[in-house]
């Protein structure tokens, strides 16, 4: 995404005047998704699998707390709200992790920051299971928040940045739905372990420390992403031109300079994405957090039916993310998400007013829209982020948006107090959360529609360039041109096709040859 559209009044005017015309779908022919996926190389599949598994288990480890609040509070002798701080502190510190590991990932690569994060998962999940007091537990979850926040950026880049353009939307949706998959796995293993083992809730945390070991081994067997290797070679070529005596210091200076320029040119997009991510995370929390309470207190469903409807909703979100992500490649990211916002808003009455098991259909389609509007978002974030700060910007905007949405539950609680219901059994206070969810979600869908409509998106020229660069890179790789050579040629301002001509030529030799040619 090119920066600079906000630098002058004329640019700003032109930008806002073209928001409607920019929704014109790309000139891409709709293709069979099976054919698109068949074109992926083994490398691309393996890298996507590594990123997807890491993000899925990130979600699993987060939901271990929400699944076991009742058991933990009974074990520690504290209230539910005290234990819920385990989720709150995790949420609050995720942005710290996004900054730390995002910068490391942009500087040193996606591979090792992701491995370090997964290693921390192992330590902190084991530690959480061995805690004997609430302060110990909150301390472990605080550190886990840093690790969790640091994983999204490297995992998203690992999974998506080497993909061909036409596959990015579809697999972006599948990647994002790793979060829903993590929730489903947490629910399944909660049922399998907590009621049936002598250690209760602790067994779920100890189990959660196991799969990251396998994911780490899998990631160790894979290389760095092609995209980062090319960027690294280009950066090293620039550092090499500064001087050989202090190559590491020169490389760091190049990174700092690139990062600083990228932020100066894209700070408006950064702020915009934080605001947009606040709306997106509010959409997820607003449609899900109080919904089980609505099902039990107002609809009168038992625990089994409540769980069934919740799982059906997560399945809908999973399918929606993949479907809408795929469609967004051919109809445009913003246009597709705008249409989903309209449909999601229209489904609110069916989502909050039905009082029978017919809610299964309503929940499926509403969560289809919630997951669907999220589907194109990971690749949309990558496309809008500057290359030099790709992982830190993707991870930080997502986590800051998550932090901004943390007030969703409080807002819904305040709204709920305005709509009391007759007390339940034993005088338990009840509120009309169906109406609360309807009001809140109506506002959120409208909020997202507004900012998506006025927001930026890759132009048709940029889409074509991305697609061409991706195909050209794979073609050169097949011809035996190294990623380092491609990066060096990009530094010299040549097209990557010229890397074939200059293979084996170092940066300084190429500069001399170019100078001789000019003379």
C-alpha cells in the first residue's frame, strides 16, 4: 500500500472523493478455489500450516482460563471476577508482546521470534497449572499475555506473505479462523480432561503445554519466509554499500532508518487500523461474550443446548471466514466486508429475538458474518502495512484494537442495567441481554461499515504488481536464482528478472559494472 495520500489538501480531497469509485471490484476472474489451492507449492503449504497451528494453539491457551473459571475460583477460594483478571491482564499485556516480537520479527526474521513465543507458551502453561495462589496465577497469565501478543504478527506473516495473490484471501480467512478452532479445541479438551482427571483444571493447562513442542519442531524444520529472505538480502546489500567494517551496525542503521521512514509515512494508516481493529474486536466480543447468558437466562436453555448453539456459531464463523476471505480476492477487500456488515446488521433481530432452538440457524448465519468480516482482515492488514514494519504493524494494530474493545463487556453491562428483567431463582438479578446485544451489535456493524467505507485499500495497479511479483519470484526460484540474488538486484533498482543476468555478481561488482556502462 503506497503511503502519502494524506500529505496535502489536494491529496486528501482526491482520496475522499474516490472512496466510492475505489470499491470497483478487481479485474480478476472468479476462479475455482480448488484450482487456486492446487497451485500452491509445498513450501507455501508448509509455511501456512506452521503459522496456522501456532495461531490456533495461541487461542487454545487463551481460552483455557475462560473454560475453567468455575474450577479455578473454587480451588483458590476466590470469586469468578477475581479469576477473570487472568484474562484481563493477558489482554492488557498483549500489545507489549506485539511491539517486542514484532520488531524482532521485522529485524531478524519470522522464524525465531515465533519459536521463542511457542517456547514461552510451554513454560507459562505448565507454570499456570502449578500455581497454588491467585497472585501466582495472575503473574503467570500476565507473562503469557506478552507471549500471546507477540505471536500473531510473526504467525500471520509466516502463513500468508509467501502465498500467491489469488490464494491470499481464501487462506487469510482460514488463518484467522484458527482462533475459532482454538476455542473449539479448548472446549473439547475441557470436556475430556477437567471432569475426568484427578487434577481437574490443572490438567487442561498441562496438556496445553504439549502441542507447542510439536509445532516448534515443525517450525525448526522449515526455512525463513522467502519474502523476508529477499528483504534481508536487499537490506544487507544497502548495509554493504555503507562499509564492510561494521556490517552488523550498518545493518541495524538501515533497519532503523527504514522503520522510521515507514512509520512517518504510514502513521495515519496505523491509527486508522487501530480504530478499525477496535470495531472488529468489539464485533466478536459483543456478539459472543453475553450470548450464553442470554441463552440460559432469557431463552431458558440448559447447558447442553447452550454449548451446542455456541459450537454451531463457531463452525459458522469458521466457514464464513474462509468463504468471505476467498470472495474478497475477486470482489475487493472493502466491498466484500461492507456487504457482510449490512447482512450481519440485518440478522440482528433473528439473533436476539428468537426464543427456541430455531436460534441454531440464526446463530450460525450471524456468526458466519462475524467470522466472514474477519476473514479478509489478516491479509488486508498485511497489504496496508509497510514492508519494513509489516509484523509489528499487523500485530500491534490487532492487539491495540483488542485492548480498545476490552470495554465491550462493561458497556454491555451498563446498557443491561437499563433493561432489568424479573429476578430469577433465589432472587438472582437478570437483565434483557437480548436487547443489549441487539443495540450494541447494531452500533458496531454501523461503526465498521463507516470506517471500512472511508478507509484505504490496495489499488488495482498495486494488486496487479503484487500478483506479478509473486509469480515472478516463484519462476526465478524454479530457475535456480537464489533469494539473496533477487534481494541484491532489488537494491540496485533492477527488476527481479534481471537477477538471472547478474547471477553471481556481488553488490559492489554490479555497481562498478553499472558505472562503467554509464561512462
